[in-house]
C-alpha cells in the first residue's frame, strides 16, 4: 500500500560513490592511502601534465566485475570511457574520466528487508571513474587550499532507479549496499573518510502524477544524517508546493548542526558536461573467461549464505538475512550453531541479548567478550534443562564482565540450576494451591489469568529455580 505524507508520494533514487580498494589509482601508479600529507600522492598522470597518458588499473576493473556479479548485473563485454568536462579548482585536468553511454556494469538489483518486509531496488548502472581532489577551507582565511591526493582515486558510481518511497527505505538500501561492497572486499566502506559517499535524489508528487522535480542531497556520510537530510528535504518540498511555489532542480548540502538542507548550485544535466569518448583510453574489453574466473574466486555472497542458512539450519528468511549482515556475525553464528547443534536458539540469542548488549556499547561482534563456544555452551544448558532463560541471561551478564569464567562455573557459583526434583516441586505446588484458594477457584471458573498468578507464586517459592514448563505441566495436572 502506498504511504503518503500530507497527500504526497515520496520518490527517492540514489547515486553512491564507492572508493575501490586498490593500492594505486585508477589510471596511474600513485598510492591511494588515506591521511597522507596534502599533495604527496598525486603524480603527473593524475594532474594530466603534458605528455602523460592514463593506463587502466586492472584491479579496479576486477572489483567492478565482482560488484556486478554480486548484484546480478550484466557485465558489458565492451564499455567506453568518456571525459566529463567541468571546471572546479580541485579538478586539475578540467575534466573527469568517467563512463557515460556504455558503463561496465548494467542493471541488477539490491534486495533487503525493511522491518520484516522484503524490498528490492533496481540498479540502472555502475560505472568506473576517477575521483577529484579536495578543496580545504577551514585552515585558510579568505583562501582555499587544494589537496590533490584523492585526484585519480578509483570509484565505482552505483546508480539506482527511483524505486524508494521513504527515508527509512532509502537508509535500508544504503546499509545493504554498504554490506555488499564491504563483504566482497571491493571497498572499505569508511564513510567518515569518504570511501562510501551517498547522494540522494529526492522528489515528491501527488499519487499518479508525473515524477516531481528532484533535488540532489550530496555527500551524505552517515546513515543517521542520511535519514535526517531526506526527511527534512521531503518536508521542505511539500511545504514549498503547498505554498504554491515550484521546486527548482538543484544540488543541496545537509548541515547536521541545523538539521537543514541548503542549495549549493543549480543541478547540471548531462548536456552541461559535454561528454565525449576519452581519446587517450581505448574501449574496455572484458572477455567472458575473465568474468567466470572472477566468479569462481569470489567469496560466498551474503544472499547465497543466507539461503544456505535457511536450508542447512532451518532458519527463516528474515533471521538468515539478519545473521548475514556482516561476515563476522555470520561466522560467529555458524561457529556457535555447529558447536551445540541448536541453530535457531543460537540465532535468537545473537539477534536478541548479544546484539542488545553490543548496541548499548556501540560495538560490533568483533568486540563481543563471549566466544561462540561459550554461547553454544550456554544455549546447550538451556536446551538440556539445566537453567531457565532468565537464569541464562544472568549467566550472560556474568560472562560479559568476566569472560574468563566458564558457563558451568557461573551456574554453580550463582546457584542457578533449575529444580528438576519432581517430588520437591510438587510440595511447593501443593503449598501454593492451599494458600491461594481464590486463584484456584477463579481458574476453575474459566479465568485463565489466575493460572499466571499461581505460576508466579510457585516460581517465587522455588527461588526461581523451578523449570517453568515442568511447573505448568504439574500445575495443570493438579488443577484438573
């Protein structure tokens, strides 16, 4: 069902620049390491000095092929590099080498979950190009410093169809794309360093109307700011239209301090860039054998692994997708599941208690103090009836702060073993029934809630050590 905001439908498309994980630049041998002193990693080729010629980096092409295979795209056997002409102080050539009419990666889709709803965003293309340099304003009063270290850094620009209909959906797509490029190792995904930069094209329209005029929010470098920027832009555009003003196509920036977007420049169209084939670069020809070799050498893709988790471990699609959000989480799950033979329980604990604690600490699974073997042992103790779920959470708390201890040692030290002595438990149940005739009468009169009150009293009488399933079975037996 279409979700409207004040009667308007939101339409969002994305352009994402993923910096490829090569050691050298896309057309030169200059290094790409982050954080070097300004202008120490730009060579004559990056600056397009007279007499220099670009030479294609084979590693950048292989990474583009890997991405195309990961998202089900067509890998073009022949693609063409073009010059995208525009003037900017940090663009030393006066043009950017990119791809226009024939990109290397064509089509494909990115599937993901928004809550428990499965979504898919179609890709138009992914093309190779070089990055520009960087203009620095903060350290130069009344002047601009130019750092050309980034000039020539290899990028893969990934362009979607306008398929997203909310900021939440856009962020979910961006997170899934980030997962894919980092999982297959073509990009380190560091948003603060600019390795993964997202531009959101946002427009609004009345249902059934033509697409509205879009405004492009540039260089969104965190998922939090991405959602804030898109939400602000949606509200701003609707208010403009409601006040009778037309939306002007523009490129805008988001200010996280004010939570607002502001126009930077009017948005250019392809004609403004005067694209033409780069005369210094021949067409990029990719043989089918090359594509097949890359396919054979690729790591197991997250969607393939998720399907294997469904088939081998009996997980739901949603749980399998959640547990393959990163290679580290997937490896942690698989190690624990294989150690105890209880994959569903292991998955529930990772997605529940373990994730909750990691989120509170703003840490990822690599910082988890509990090993997969310890989690497997904990799940095993729940499964064999040694401890209850509540007691298991206490064990997890103790392990989190003192991971050098063992699960069994903590259970013993804290006296958390469930009471499995039927005779002792029956005595407690008999005592509770005798002391609570009103609850007994209410339950027999059809009030199911009265049973919960009796169970609570029995658990209290056993100091929380009774097995809840055993309590329910014996209690119902006696009440019958």
